[in-house]
C-alpha cells in the first residue's frame, strides 16, 4: 500500500439514512494523493451512495468528509467550488444530448469562467485527440457508441482539471465489446498518477489497477487490502462468498 | 444561444413593447373628453354605420357634449357590462337606452328622462297575436338585463308565458324570433327599427306595460357631471335641437341605414339586388361585409384578437416559465417554500375555474378603479390564465429530463440555476413544444370572450355585423374561417419548429 502521498480526502464516521433505512453505517477512509481505490460489494450495499456522498450529491446524515482540508458538509463551504476539483463519471454517461461532443466538454469550464471559449475548445480538442475521438468533436452524443460516449464523459470531467476522479460503475451500462476501451482509458489515467475511486464489478480490472480494494457490505467497509491479498486471501466470510459468485 | 436566435428574441420583445406602448398611449384619458359606453346593437338608439356610432342616444349625447363644450369618445361594451363599468369609472357615461328603475338607481345615477318608450312584442308575421292571453304557452326572448327582460320574467311568473330565453344581444334575439318562432319583448322604438330592417317581423302592441323613461347613467358619486348633463339636455330641448334629432330618425322610419344627424352626408350604401344563385351569394356577401364598410369590424376585431393573443402568450410564457422554475427549484433543492406554495395555489385556482370568470374578476374587481386600456387588461387576464397551463407544461417538461443531467452538471461544479439554464431547460423545451403549440392555439380561441369586457375582438366584431344585418350565418362563417386559418398557420409554425429541434440532435 503506497501511503506516502498526502491525504487528499478524509472520511470519518460517514452515515447515510434514507427514511428509516440506514444504508451507510459509519465509514472511515483516507484517500492519499495518487492512490487508486476500487470499491466492490454486492448490489444495494451502498457503493453508489458512498461515492455520491463524497461530492455531496447525497447529503450525509452524519460524519465528516474533508477534501483538501475543507469540510464539505459545512454550511460555509461553497460546494460548487469543491466539485470543480472532484470529477465524476456515471454509469449512464449523462452526456448533454443537445450539445455536440466538443460543447459537452467546453460547457462547464466556459460557464464557470475558468477558461475562455478558445481555451476550452483547445482543451476539448486536445483531450479528444488523446482518446482518438477528435473526428467526432462536432457530432451529437446520440451518434456515438456507448463506449465512445463514456470516454467523452470521462474527458469532460477531466477538462475541469480535477484532483480526484470518482467512477460509479463506468462500464456496467456498456455492451461487452466496449468495456475494454473504457477500462483501458481509466487505466491510462491511473498510470498517469490521477487519484481515483472506482466502484466496479470488473474484478480483473480492480486487481490490475488498484492500489487498494474496499469491500463494502452491510453499510461498512468489511475488508480492505491490496488487491493481491484481498482477492488471493480474503478474510471476511461475506467477501469469500461474494468473490465465489463473481469470479 | 446563437446570435441569430438572440436577435429574433430581441425583435419579438421589441414588438411586444411597441404594441403595449401603443395600446397605453391610445387610451385617451384627458379631462376634456367624455368616455361614453354603449351597446351599439340597439337601433334606433345605438348602432353603428360605417364605423361611426349612430342613433338617437348617440346624437343626443353629441348635442349635449357640444353644449357643454367637451369632446366625446364612444366605446362599445355589452349592455349588462355597462351597468358595471360606469359605477367603476371605467366610462363617464352609459348611453344605451337605460330605462329608469328603482333597482338600477341603487347603483347608478340617472339623468333626466330623454326618451319614453313602451314594451311591445316583436314576432314573425306568421306568428301574429292579437292579445296578451295568446302568449300563454309561447316562448319569450329578451336581451339580458333589459326592462324587456324584467317584464318577461314577471309575465312568466304569472303563468302568462311558457319560458323566457335570455340572450346577450339583439341580433341573437331577432335571429331567435325569426328561426324559432319566439316572441321578443322589446322597447317600441327598437321594435320599429327591427321591423324596418326585416320585413318578416311585425310589432304586436298587446302588452299592458307601463311607459318607460330612458336616462343616461353615471357613477353614483358623479353628481356634478349628471347635473351638467341635465342642464345641457334642458338647453337643447329649448333650442329645438333635441326635437330635430327625434324627427330626423322618425323621418327615416328608424331604419338601421340612417346615418348620424350630424353626419347626414355619410349616406348608407344602397342595397343591391342580383338574381340567381351567384347573384344572391354576392348580395349576401355585399350586405354583410362591403355595405357601410362592415369589413372594418372584422379588421378591427381581428387586430384586437391578435394583439391580445400575442401579449397574453408572451405574458403566459414568462409567467409560466417563472412559476415552473420556482416549483422545480423547490422540488430539487427545497428552497422557496413560500413562493412554491403561492405558485401551487395559483395554478390550482386558475386551472380550476373558468377563464370567463377570471376575465370578469380581473376586469371588474382587480382592475376595478384602473383606467388601463381594456385590451391591455384582457391581455393580462388571458396571460395569467395561460401562465398556469404553461407552468404545468414546463414543469412536466423539466421533470421529463433525466435526473442524471442535473447531477452531471452539479458534479462539474455548476450551480443548479446554471444547470437549469444551459442544460435542463433547452431539453425541456423540446419536450414541451407540442404542448405549448396546443396552449397557444387554445389561448387564441379563448380570446373570443373578450367581448364581455367591452372589447371588440373578432367575435364581437362579427356580432356587431349580425346586429345590423340580422343575418347570422355569413359573419359567423367568416369569423370561424379566420380563426381556423390562424390556428392552421400556428400549427404549421410549431410543427416546423419541432422538426428543426428534432433534427438538431
Ligand atoms: N434516493 C434514495 N432514496 C431511498 N433509498 C435509496 C436512495 N438511493 C439509494 N437508496 C437505497 O440505498 C441502498 C444502497 O443503494 P446504492 O445505490 O448505494 O447501492 P449500490 O451498492 O450502488 O448498488 P448497485 O450495485 O446496484 O449499484 C439501496 O437499498 C437503495 O435502494
Ligand atoms: Mg450503484
């Protein structure tokens, strides 16, 4: 476990309740700069809820989330400002259908005035070039395959130059033949030193890319370890049970 | 938005501002001009000829105003509506053959009597009667809120008639008499005029009615104007001007083709009489639309209909979008709790009550003491009505945009307002365009009740023509065709817009 980087994100006692259903029952986690963390666990265990609590798409019921030294749940915090530094990629891509690929990437930097139109367009083209989709810059998302759309969604988040990237099952909505292209982009990103948390069902990917894997079960982190240990020598009985089903 | 689109939006806004400005400026309110309201379907007292207000009432008012040294501006309103707008000061004088009654005198001030009449029966020649008893089992028909209406009700209560049908203007009443064989209860002079205009009608002077006294009406507190009017009425009686006006109309047999005593050169157009099918068709067309420039009622009415529809649509869109934003923002963020409640109440009340009532309430209650032009008030009323429907349409359009769109925006650091403007609304608009098209079409058609607050819209315009020709079908057909044509143009424009948006992505 490379724990040398500074702590970018510190989670303490995070709880989340929907109605009388307690989904997260107290999660503690330190995410270090440059670290790649995979999150696995059975469906409905709260992986998405956990991830979405980190950028306040879900409001934690209890506990604290400190990002780059700032408590995100504090009423004094300008969450919009923090979110610029926390990129997020969704299972269902969520590209803006009424904007071209290039406009999708430019929208946030331009409306938030962190870049001029020209800068944002140049940035978009550079990112699209990197993923080999520059030729699609003027197309609408509906003209792209699922894999292409998800790659555009990833670089759209990257355009804001985030310090951390959150992925919520980025390949689950894809046809099998498109999973590879998206995973390899995420892998490249990981290798470039980006800090990221990836909720995934792709165990092979988690094993290959992560510095650390978290197994969430019943609202807590039931086990966490480097991938070789977690997959090779699982301690938790539920984790063994889970792995036997998915592997 | 593209620059071109901004320019289009700018042009539309500018046009609306100009229209609103023109309306406000055109409402003339200087102290030296009397606003006189009349229901010009009451020949020989009040009617229109080539766009001019004509009749005994009108000319006596002119003579009085002349004596007082002031100008007059005549305005059209429904007979029963004048009894509301004069007390509110929306008009200075009501001149529409108002019979003095204790009941009316409770709410308005009456001038001295300027004419005397008696209620008679008008019916089709084939349905002639010789005595009141023969009315038993017959249907009476009257214009709403007239003394004929009161008389007919009394007779009906005593069992002297089978039923009383109440219509809003004399053209409808005459139509009913001719087509349904009913018996109209009406003032004797009006009766004479109706018979002059239609040879199938006849007067049966069989009622035991009392002599009625006509007076001009004023607001209760306007005794000053009323006294001046009485003084001038006395003056023109002494000068003989008064008698000359009466004699003049009598000499013309109270025909609806008689021009104003003060504008006798403005002779009515000759009747035409061609034969054969095409000849008859031409005559009908000529009579309804060409003779005495009657097409002007249609042009003027159409102009008002379009102004009201456009202003109301703009108000409705703005208001609807605003309400939808407040409600959606509340749904998403929980903010604006009170505003949200207000908006919810607004849409519930407006969508739960008839637009007709809303129009009357806004005109006679909310804008009761306002002197704003009634076209503007109608636009506001229809805009407020439309806004409630637009709000629901926009809201459902916003709700139809997947939640992930807002989340994607928020995760990039955009505020919910920014996300709304740049991402949610543009997609919502495509969802709601068909429903907005429908809303603008029904809005256009709903403006046809504007006549109830004294506006001459297209529907009221053809009503006035009917009041002069006593021929229902042609004006109604033409009005229908015009509405239909506008609706088809609107539907075409919206479908093109829809196609353009659908092609876009
Ligand atoms: N907005 C919400 N309101 C009520 N319950 C919710 C809400 N969001 C999630 N839940 C519930 O919380 C639990 C955890 O949901 P979550 O989406 O975090 O699970 P997950 O681990 O991501 O599952 P999956 O693998 O299926 O994506 C589920 O039981 C879900 O039904
Ligand atoms: Mg999930």
